[in-house]
């Protein structure tokens, strides 16, 4: 495997986040110490004012040596000492926070380097696989079942290559979502639904796609595909044989919405807010004794949030569950 060292574009996002985290921790430490210093100064000032108004209290021991200092001078000295203490606290907090977060920075750098290397090395075998599929297509008569299967394999290979490219761009800190062109939601959702037809038929589930209007969103096409794929896969997983999964794409005001409705037994045994957490598990089995939501729905939420959208559970119950994926619509 060829080793690649992250460049400035790859390390800068992590460095900025770590610096902000260190600054936040340092400020919190400094504020806490500053409050303590101020409290001590105020207590000392109150005590001095009390003694100045009650001279008899300070003369209870006639044999003790005393030094008399003007209260104004003392207060000024205390203020200067307090300010110095606060500045020192800030410096100590900043250095402590940087030292504490440094191991996290090394871990993030190793993680980013691994993703970069893995994504880079996967591109070559995927390109070879695509070339071999094209070669096989040249030896198969057009219009046959084998030709259709090879075309599907090449389509899936292209989707995997696009996913690898997204990982590589994300690892370099440049996901490129701002430069994404508007995407036709119907085309993407229809493609995902078609990809799952064989799987749904094998499980005895009816998979349907319905669309209203022509919604468009600004997102990388493969990212939208992966998000819809995650919702449909989850619905098929939790729908029993003989059930139905309906995928709907629609325009809803200034939003583009994609809903996936199944006829499963609904979500139970887990807080609905936790369904989109990584490896969330229910306490009650679903069809096939599957009780884990794995990474699928967590990745759906990450994709939606990155594109300015959201995913939520619209409804769930004994008759099924409906999940909605929404994005800001574009003309």
C-alpha cells in the first residue's frame, strides 16, 4: 500500500477544531480560577472594610506587631495581584488544554490518514473491475439477461467508486457539497428502488415507488443515493414476508421530501430519538430476530445534516413505520 501523508488541506480542519477545543477548555479553566480569585479579593476587601469600621476588633491583642497600610493602596495591590492571577490562570489553562488534547489530535491524524490510504488504494481495483465488466459486456449479446446483469454490476461498481471518492474527499477536508449541482430526486430514488427489486422479491415483499412533482436538491448524487438506500434497506429488513414498502418522493413547499413507509411491526423497545444512533439496539426482536439498526440510519442522518436536511420518524406503530428524509429544495 502506498503511504500518503496528509497535506495542509487534510490536516487543517482537524487542527482548527482542536485549537478551538483547547481554547474552550482553557477559557473554562481560566474563568473558574478567575471566579475564585475575585471571590477571595472581595472577601478580603470586605474584611478590611469591616476592620476599618471596627478598630476595636483589631486591637484585641496589644502584644502583636501591626503594620498600618492605607486601604486604597491595599485594594489596588489586591486588584493587580488578582489580575496577574487571572492571566496566569488563563495561560496555565491554555497549556493544560493543549497537552490534554494533543493525543486526540494524533488519533484524528491517524484516522484521516487511514481513510485516505484505504480510499486511494481501492480506486485502482475498482477501475480494473469496471474495465473487466466492460470487456465482458463486449462478449455478450445486447438485450440478453446476461447483458442486463453485467450492466447492473457496472452500475453498482460505479456507485462503489463514487462512495470511495466521497471518502477520499471527506478525508482531505473538502467534501465539495457546496459545489454540488442540483439533483433530480425522482431519478435517484427510482434507481435505488430498482436496485432493491430483486432483494425485495426474494423476501416476498412488494416494493413500490411513487412520486409527486419533480423535487430537486443540492447534494452529491451518490450521497443522496446512499441516504435513500439506507432507509429502504432498513425498511426491508424490518418488514415481514408478504409486506409492502412504499418509497415516495415529493415537493413540499420549500422542501424536497422522501418518505419510506413499511408494513412492519413498528419501532418498540427503544427511544425513537436513539434509532439514528450508531449501532442502536432494541430490546424486542424484529422479523428475522434483527434488533440492531447498525450504521445505516446513523449514516443517513449524517448525510442529511451535511446537506442541510434532516431525517426523522414520521410515524410508527403495529401497522408499520414511516421515515421522512427532507432537504431544502432548489429550482
